[in-house]
C-alpha cells in the first residue's frame, strides 16, 4: 500500500527544486515539504497511532510522551509505513535532495505527543550513523501555542540563537542532516493543544 | 550571628538531623524547613533581590540569571563558625571549606541540563531557597541529582528551606526546565563546600 501509493507523486517531479532549497536553507540545510502524503493514507497512520501505548519520557533535556519504536510494531499499518521509510522510492528521494547515502536496512521511528508544558531542549541529535532526522507532523499548531522546531545558528560549534522556526502543520515532512552543528529544540507547548508527530532517523549507508 | 532558627543551633538536636541526613544509604541529604530566622530570611532575600542579575545562556547547557557580585556579608555568613558548626555537626563531615557561593534566578524557559563535562566531585551542596509563591509543583524548576542507573533525587521547593547534599564523584545535577505554569521565579543561594 504505502510503498507505491502513500507518497504524493507531485513531489518526485520537484527533486531539483527541493535540492536547491535544502542547500540554501539556513541556519543549516533542511527542508519542509507540505502535503507530503496522500491524506487518506496518512489518516490511516493516525488512526493506528491512536491504538498505540504512549510512555512518559522525562529527563533534564525533555518531557513528552512517546510510543515504542514503531519499526518493531506488529501493527500492519506501521509495518507498511516502515517499509515505505526503507523503500528505494523514499530513500532515493531523500538522498537526491540531501546528497547523503542512506541505509536501506535501518530506521528509527516513534510517535510523539507534546502537550501543555512539554518541551525538548537544544541538542544536536548526533549519535554514530544517524544521518537524517525526520519529522512527519500530524497536527496543526499556531505559532503562539509553541511546539515549533527551532533551529539554532552556531559559532565555533556551539549554538547561539534561534534563526528559524518550523511550525507544525498537518502532513508536513521536515528533515535535515544530523551534524555536530544541527542544533535544534522543540519549543514548549502552551495550553491545551497537542503536537503529534512521527519522528525518527534514517541511517548512514554502510556500503 | 543569629542566622538560623534556634532549633538548628542546639547541638543536642544534631543527632536527629544526622539520622535524617544518613537515612538513605545511597544518597546522603536532608531538607530542613524554616531554616533561617524569619527576619534574617527577609533581610537576605531583600539584599539578594536588590543586587543585579546577569542572564547567562548556553542553549545546550543552561539558561538562567546569576547575581554578578556576591556581597562580602553573604560570603562571611557561609564561612561563619555558626553555620560550619551546624553543617559539620549534622553531616559529621569535618573540615568543610567554602569553595563557591552563587545566587541564581530561574524564570519561565530557564533550565540547566546535565553534562558529561560537569560531573560533580565529592563535596557538600547547601541550597537555601528564597522562592516564594511557587504553588504549582508541575511548574518545574526543581534541583535534581542524578546518581546514574536511573536514580534521581529532587529537592522540594519551599521558601526558607535548606537542602544539604553530600555529593560523590560522578553525580550530576540539573534544574528542571521552568514551564508556563510558573507564576513567579525560582531564587536560591548555593554554597558549595570542599571536603
């Protein structure tokens, strides 16, 4: 289902445009693509997510609720979704835009919900072999509610100030290469709103 | 000097406090309430708030305000015989030497995270809390210790309380992110003693 039908076909025709935009975006290369999936397919994923158990993740750096790794889920919807993330179609699309070589074997993906007071403090995501961080937004939020993905300018490998805010929009895909200076945070959600997303990492090819 | 409430100056009371301090085999700590004499608490709080604060931000490590200059009077208080006698009596740790004295203010969106480069050494932490009106415990701002292996210890937030913690090498400490439920600011004085 997903591998062939999920991905809105118009995006494949815009790879060159996306590649240019990705490179030009600051403070570090990234891209947000709206209306990425065919909506009814994405809604199936959202329905499946409603059946998943979420666990509180709380430490010095973050507070939100999260599912287990969906790449290990037995739910057929997520199995197909993960197949899509590992598919030649999706991976070569991301590779073409980012110029990164990706593994077709490994992906991490979890469902995440940020509600009132939840946050994720500035960090770089850097762990061995993580290559591309991605977020599929499943809800809309207005800027004043918080929940935006804030990207930091850096100087001498340290983050300085936020120079770009990515606002959550239903059916928006956002991704960037994980580097020692890809500093970002999720701004605290303020009020009775929910920032729902599927988030994870694509890995570096070992070939 | 009449710094502390009378109950904390009576040497005969120390064994009970020592018992509390050592009640946890892993984490030696005690939190005492109504620690300073009320007039001393008010006087020190005013003195601290009358001083100037500087915002310090390193997004991957911290965001808070720190008093740029600690008065000689405050330093003297934390090096006073009265306080050292109390601390050494309660902790049964001898030879405490004041290493650092800081005053910090945390408002909405402030925090300190743990960092591998900031592991604690053995020593004694003394936190005197000057926070008022922190009615919502979900607002964050708690001073929290991480001992490894998923073991966390959190100091409660209460005005005129003192938290005394014996830190061991490798402990980490952070201040939980202050969120939008905070109606005011966290204010505390931190004295770090070398053992």
